[in-house]
C-alpha cells in the first residue's frame, strides 16, 4: 500500500483540524485492542495497489485459511456421514438393528445440530474463532472415537446425539469466518474449495472405510468400530494444531504486515455493493443484531433452498452405499463405487462457485443446480428397479452434483446480503440451523423396506428441489426490487446529502438496510 497516502490522511487527523474526516475510523479489534481503519474510497483502494500486489496478498490469505478450513470440514463431514459406511461394514447386524432404528439414529444427530448453531456463532463472536473451533474439534472427535466402543442400539443413539451437539458450531463458524476476509464476489470460490471437502468426504470416507474395515478382529474389535475410532482420533489430534494455526481476523493476523491488514480491512469496509458508504466487520454483538436476523424474512425463504440440499444430501450420503450394494456389488466394491460420484459432485461445485463469482450472480446457479438434481431424481424414479443397474448408477451422478453444487450459492447469497457482521453471524447460523433440520427428513425418507426403488426418498427429494427453484426465483425478484427502490431514493442526491440524514454510526448500524447498500441477486 502507498504509505504516503496513509500518512497524509493520518496527518490530517493529527493536525487537530476541525473539518469532518471520513478517512479514519477507529474500530475495536476482536482481541480488545484498538486498531485503525484507513478509509479510502473504493477507487483509491484499487489504485493504491496494482493487480499483482492485490493478488499476492489474497493468495497469502488463501494459503493460510482455505486449505485449513477445507481439511477441518473434510474431517467433520466424514465423521457425520461414516455411519453409512459402518452400516454395510457390520454395524447394522452387530447392533441387531431393525425397522426404523437406523433411521432414528441418523435423525437424532440433527436435533441438537440444529438447535446449537445460533448459540455457537454467538459464542464465536465473543471468543476467538481459533479457540472455539479447536474446542469443537476436540469434542466431536472424542465423541466419534467413543462410538467405536458402543455395543448396543442405545449407545448408538447417545453418541449420535452428542455428535450433533459437538459438530453443530463448525460449519456456521467457518463460513462466517470466510466472509470477514473476502469481498462478496471473492468469497464463494474460496467457500467452494472449503465445501468441496464435503463432496470429497464421500469419496474419502468410502476409501477409508474400504481399508479400515479390513482391520476387523484386531484387538477384538469389529471393522466398523475401527472406522469410528480412527476417524475420530484425527480431529482430536488436529484440534491442538488449529488453536495456533487458524487466523481469527484481518485485524489480528500475525502473518500480515500492517499495510496488508489495512488493505484487507478497508476493502471490506467499503463493500456495500454500490461503491458508496461503508460497513463494519468489527461490531460487538448486541441483542438488536440477533433480533434483526430473526426478523429477516429472506433468511427464512432461503431455508427452503437449504432444505433441498440437506434433505437430499443427508439422505443420499447415508443411503448411496446401500443403493449400490443392492445393484449386486459386494460391500467393499460398493464403498469404492461411491468415489466417482462424489468426485463429480466436487467438480461441479467448484465450477458453479467460480462461475457465480465471475458473473456476480447467485440465484441462477441455485435454480440450475436443483434442476439438475431433479433430473437425477426423475431418472431414479423412472427406472424399473432392480433392472438396468448401469442406468441406476448413472443417474446418481446428476443427482449428487445437482444437490451439492448450489449449496454454497445459497450460503453466500445470505452471507453477502447481511450487515453488519454480527447480524451476518447470527443470520448465517440461523439459516444453517433451521436448514439442517432438513437432515431429519432426509434421514427418514429412504426406508429400508422400500429398497431398491426408494420411491419416498427419491420422490421427496424431487419435490423439495422444485420448491427450491421456485424460492430462488422469489428471492431474486425481492432483492432486485429492493435495489431498485434504493436506486430511486439515491437518484439526484449526493453522498453528502444522504449522509446528512444520518450520523456515521447510524449508517453503520443500519448495515444492509443502509441506502448505500445493494443486495446480491
């Protein structure tokens, strides 16, 4: 960053001038210390750093933040989904499960998982993210490890419940953390790389389960127990490293220089969507932020789209090994044959994210993704099971890709359109919290007695995908209408005229309701 500009602005403040100064705003960093936010205009920020230098700083953040979060989410998603692999590795028979007991165990995870996400993100705004995420990792890894020593259905229920408690806070914390580092049309591609771990987890989980289940009999433990033990010890060990490696915020990042911090802080402060006004990522959470998030109807609308993902994905991941096994393959081969499906879903997720950021649109990709998933569901419903196993396997590809690929678009649509950061933290957690209750439905729609056709599962997935496409269209119209109203309000007015109607703090408190703010569609 050009130090002359920063020093010149500092000189204006230090000189004791009585004129109003917008170039410097004091903000509170998360560690309680004071730092300085140097407020250039949007054009100045772009001019002061050439493209090469901007890219270098962003890559520096990318390498420190995104791969780490990706690995953590990979571990989390493996641990919540490996019950599907354990089922066909012997868990179902050894625990003498029958009827809907397996589905009940799947369902129980989502009850605490949904309820604790909003409180978790409130704690995140109070504690350092590195501390809170480390605690969550250690806790869910411990619970997962203990799943390896259960010997009854009751033990399975207890451990699944506490796995939901301990995993609940990670995803909303990680997605929120990304939004305080990147601009709105930069964050989705990073979030997609992070979320691709979820798509890839199915492949890794199948591959790990294939290898681990061959440990059957070691130390007198069944192969499925070793799946839980080994895949639980990984996050326990990783939690000690995350405490020191995960950066909390641009204000406190030790790996950035002072000028690099100022660059990141200011470009985020100017991210209103209109090139005018400013927002803050350094606000302390208050009751009004929580209330504002709960009153935002567009979050509740986005929940419908989120349900399309969770109902489809959680039912799919818990059932797809069984679907493939029922095509006539052995348990081990069924584990391996899930891998190409999840790799394809991961590739589509990345394509959607990069493309969405490039064209600066969210809702068209949400509609497109769920339309692809609908094709997969229709294909599975139309196939005369158990004949045509190759066609059955083929339609699992668009089904998975269509469910996974729009998910990050949904999270970013909501995250992009909430300010200040405290409202965003609560709003994103609320979306994910209520949205994840869809996992309860997803865990109960693939009924064992309906195998191999699963009409309830595939039919419910199709219906909710159609509803998601419709809701994406409704939200697109609503956001565009609000942007048009603000454009009309601003027409003929200068920035100073609008600012004269409010104090600077009032404009910051208004957040996404500010006349300067424009929504992403």
